[in-house]
C-alpha cells in the first residue's frame, strides 16, 4: 500500500462548482498534514495545513479523520485560477523522517 | 527577491557526464532539502540538511552527493549521469526540521539526460 494515496483525476468541473478531494495515508504515527498546490511546470506551494479540528481558509476547507486515516480538501465556488494539481502531504513530525507527498489530484476548472 | 533560487533552470547533458545544481535560500531557514519529481509527477525526498548536517538520506545512488557549505546553500552534484536521472529537481527550505513547518520550494531544475 502506498504511503499517501490520492485519486489522480483529472477532475473537470465548471466554474462555481464545489469539488472535494480525498487522500489516505498508511502511517498511523503521522502527525502533520498539509495540502500543497502545484501549477503546471511550477514548484509546489503550501495551500494550507490541516488541523485535527478541521480548518477553513476562504473557499477552502480541510478536514482530518485520524481514525480512518484520511484527509479531505473542499473547494467551494471554483475559479478558473484554481486549476492546478493538489498534493496531499503527510509527516510524522520528526526531523529525521521526511514528509511524504502524494502524487496529486489534478483539477481543471472550466468556464 | 526570490526566496529559494536554483541554478540552472534547465540542464541538458549527455549520459556519463558530471553536473551540479546550486540552491540558495534567503529566508534564514536552517533546514534545506532536495527533491526529485519524475515524469509521473511523483515528488520524492532525496536529502535533507539541518544546520549544514545531513539528517535525511533516502535510498539515492551514491552518484548523487549533496553539499551544504553554509545554512543558506545546498548544492547537488551528480556523477556519471544516467537516462533515468532525467527529472525535475526541486530544492526547498523550512524553519526547523520537525516536519510541521511549511516548506518553500525553488523553481526547479529540469534535467534532461540524452
């Protein structure tokens, strides 16, 4: 089983739609969780950290379910500029253990 | 000002050659990383340095040798390049090595081995 698994997509959605991505992780010792965004031929950039209680940043909501070992990202009112690949990232919190990146889920928002 | 910079941005070379990629960060971070993103877009850690000390060394061929002359720089030297080394190499940095903090990535170096 891969350490961090995501549906690769692509998810093709119209502007204004709500879209949700899920990610599952295998290491039950994981302590830190993130969503990164990577535009085509660009570097990854942090979108948001994911906290146990769930967190929201504008149109973006992240949820963590430790019991089921999955993380979700909800995007409301999709914009064309949201088109990108969304990477689920998981870490143990230890400096000697690397963050593990999922392969990413590709989103295309269509006018 | 660019926070994490890499040079060169593109590198095309023949099999068997030796090449280096340089990385610099001006964020004052104490931890730096090298990642490889292959054609399948899978981003995988190669090395991590904290205060110039190697703390993560994944199963990378010993043809790859990182070097951190100071906290702001982490260079990557690759000997005897192979076709399979073709990928995008990203440098990144963070404050602290604990895995809780945001990692800032450089723009990447696209390496093509012919």
